[in-house]
């Protein structure tokens, strides 16, 4: 087969498999086969840039180029809906429609109200040409490059019969599973968590880097078709048509012709929505005929032919018994409400977070209060209010935030700009010590998997360990149980502790638990400084020069090593044989070949990721810089490098190296 034909065949097959997987949820091939086809296509495309196609399935991976969002005017304004929370108002809406249409029969299209962010997609000749956010309703941000990475949004339409030009609008969402995975990863890196999938989706879509969007696995449902050439009068019928062109349209959409039909739809989905993969916060009711929609018209803000019925966030009322305070590994103190058990959204809730002192103060909680608990988009339940009418003689004292650490008695401190209070006694406060030891032994750190939180707690209580270095002094006889009954497991534990000295240096840097130094930062620091000694004596300036290290991390590293107790701990770990520098093998991967060179990395690569190239540059002594200037030594360019950058490099006479040339250079 001709190469060009092969490329086209792969593209069209991959478009189809994307659709099967992301729209129909019915893949025909395995993920492995899909990945292999994708790699084959990428290779062919790399070899034949002359046959580039902006809609190729390979473009779904996004690019690392910074894209700026341009403001675009909406051809049709993006309005909002009027909201209601009760069925009486739904009945009022139904009556208004009835009298507005002067008794003419009508149908209502009932849909889910998706809780994400709205998007308007423009298609011309079957191709996605533009994606714009709602913005202020009149103007929004052009986020086309980001939206192209969302797998369920067709880049090219299927079938026939679509208008030459039209807009389709819908909601971009982050599925619960992606949201939870994202937050878990952020927690591990000690990055702030997203409060709910809507914020996560919105933060993601506004990312300047479309490869980030591609990784976050967003989803999208479309719910309105607009344009001069839309044929059918029915909104429902139009969406069913759009489904055949490859769009993801909700299966739950339903036409009804009575008020009772609407109520049944609401009641069904109020329960069933818990089984959906994405967040919903109500239903939307729309008059189905577009002719009738026009007859009913609009108010200044919203259509008279539609209304949103919002589900009550699930809420329960229960008694507050006590407020306790938890101390984390970093010393941050979190207030927790302990309540009478109550059923809420499928689980029994006994505890709710009160977040911090400010939130607690705002709620004005008293012990014995009847409180309202909600599980909104958030996973952890929270107290949203107090039933003050239910206060009586039995109501107890106001719940106050504590002044001293509940674990060690130290006076709490509050750092500027932070909401949390901290226990500063990091060397003697038990949960902080145990938390640090648990972090040290965790899988991604020293990976001492024969130990767990309970054993750490036991050894701590028995006085065997006071810090992570003490682990290496534990003897079999100390932990083999009375009469030596636990000999076997004791030997295993001691052996796995001894083995841990072999974990690579970067994991040791992570294991120390320096605040804000997550796995990735630890790797970056280890590769840059190569030895613990160099890292410990780095200056703030030196740290800030490193790609990927910002002020928060840099200052935290400085603070850590400025503390003599920490330096002493590192020294003791070194004496136990824990790796304090990159291994010979890792060092061999490094050189000074790029010393003194300032390099711009731009575009999409096929052998390594952009971040891997940046790491290589640092490993070989080079410096990563963001933008091209006269001082740039060369540009490492993948495919898709922006035309503005190309032109600038050309003007300044800066050499452009391909991936292969670069790899040869550092070989
Ligand atoms: S129709 C003129 N349908 O709710 C009406 N909106 O307050 C245009 N939404 O900004 C919207 N699900 O982001 C419509 N099935 C649905 C919807 C929906 C969610 C969002 C949309 C809009 C907001 C309206």
C-alpha cells in the first residue's frame, strides 16, 4: 500500500476506534492494539510532515506549546437558565408555557443538567474549527487546541446530512474517576486539591498546555444545536441527528407531554444520577419545538421556553457531639466534627471536616447543636449550617479552636498567608514523628513494605524508634514477640529495612519528607545536585535556577537544611549506608556536554516526552529557557513548533536541532 494511503487508513480507523471507545463506550479492539496503531501513525507522520493533518488522531495528545487564549465573540449569545428548587415552580413554568402558547399542544424535552462548564463548538464542512468557552455570554476564550484533545469530541463528523456550518453546545466534564485520581496524585505531591469535578474541569480547560488537558481525560455531552441550516423543528430530533454525526448525546434525554411526565423524569434521575460517571446537579426542561421556542421568546438573561430544576444537595440533620483536632505529618491541625451517625447519600456519616479555624468561627458551632451535613460535589462531608432554632438549655459551650497541640501540648502557630494552625514541635510531637516515618517507609519512598502504620505505632510506643534513622538499629530480638513467636516476620522486617539502603538517591530525597518536595521535585533536585551534600548546601538562587523548582519548594529546602536536627538526621542515615548520591550508572547518564548552553525545547516529540528532554538537558549541564532570545544556544524542536517561534529563531540565526540530532549530540 502507498504510504499516503496507509496514513489515511490509519487515521480513519483511529477516528472510528476513538468514537467506539469514548462515545459509544464499546471498544472493538484492545488498548494495546489501539496504542500500537497510534504509534504506527505517529511514526509515519513524523517521516512525512508534508502530509500533516491538523485533525489527525495523533493531535489528541496535545502539545506543550504555551497557547494564549484569544477572546472571540459568540455568534449567538450563550444564555443561562432560570433555576428552581421545587416542583411548584416547575408547575408554574408549565402553566406559563401553556398560556404563552395559547393552549396549543406542546412537548417538553427533559434532559440532565450536567455540572461542568459550557462550551460552544463550531463545525464547518464536517470539521471542528473552533471551540469557545461561555465567558461572559457574549465573548469567550478560544480553547480549540485544548478541546481537540478531548477524545469524545469529533474532529471530523461521521455520516452525511450535517449542515455546512453549525454550532453545537454542551458541557465539558471531568468524570468522577479521573477527578479522584487527579486529586490523589495532587495530594501525593502536596499540591492543593480541586474541590469538585467542575473546578477541576474548568482549571484543566484553561490550561495553557494542551498536553495537560489530554492527560486529564475530560468528557463532554452536547445538548443544543444552532445554525441557519438546521432542518428539523424539534430540539430532541436535532440532537438525535447530531448523535449520528458522532456527537456524544445523553441517552437519558426524553420527550414528555404532561406535567406528571416531568415529575416522573425528575424523581427517576434524582436517584439514578448517582450511577452516572459524571456530576449532574439537576434536570433541564425545554419546550421541544423551535417554532414554539421563538414564540415564547427570552427575558434579558434566559429563555422563557426552558427552566432548570436543581436537585437538593443531599443534606442530613444530626447532633454535633464533640470537635476534635487532628495533627498531620506536617503539623497542620484540622478540626473534625464528631456527630450522631446519620444516613447521607448512601453512606453513614459520623465525622465531617471543619477545614480550619476560620470555617469553624463562621459556623459559630456549639456542642450539642443540630447541624446540617452535606455531601455536595466534594467527597468528604461538611457541615454547612446550624439549626439555631433547635438550641435550648441543653446546648453546650461554643466550640473553640485550640491554642495548644492536642498531642504534645506545644503552643500552635499560624504562618503568614496560611489558613491552618500548626504544631511547631516537629521533633517531639507523636503524630508528626509517626507520619514522617510512615512517609519514609512508603512505597514511593524507601519502600519498606514489611512495615505498616500499626507496626510503626507499636515500635514508637515501645520507644524503639524516635526518627527514621532509628529504623536501621532495630534488632530481630527486639521485635520477635514474646518467646520469639514472631521470629520469621521479625527477620523479614529487619532484612527489608537493611535492603532499603539500596533505593536510588532520588527516592531518598523524597523520603526525607521535606515539605512541598513531592516525587517529581525530589527527582529534579537529585539529578541536578547529584549528592545530598550539594543539595544541602545549595543557595536559594541556585535552587530557583532549576526548571520545575519554584519559590515554595526552594524556600522549603533551604529551611529544611538550615535546621541542625535535619542535617544530623541525614548524617545518621548516611552512616547507616543509605544512598546519598546518584549511582555510577545514573552518573554515566550525565555529562557536561551541554554546560553553558541555554536551550529552548519546543514542539511535540516522539522518542521522549518534553519533560524528559528537559531533564536530559539538565543532566548534561545545560539550562532550559522558556523563550528564544539572542542568548539561546539552540532550539530543540519537535513537530508542531509554533510559526512565531520558528520565525524568531530564523531571524536571530539560532540553530534548530531535531530530536535525533540532539540525541546524537549527547550520546
Ligand atoms: S441549555 C439557553 N441544557 O447550565 C439555554 N444547559 O444555566 C442554554 N447546562 O450554562 C443552556 N446541562 O452550562 C442546557 N442539558 C443542558 C444543560 C445545560 C447543563 C448548563 C450550561 C448552562 C447552564 C445554564
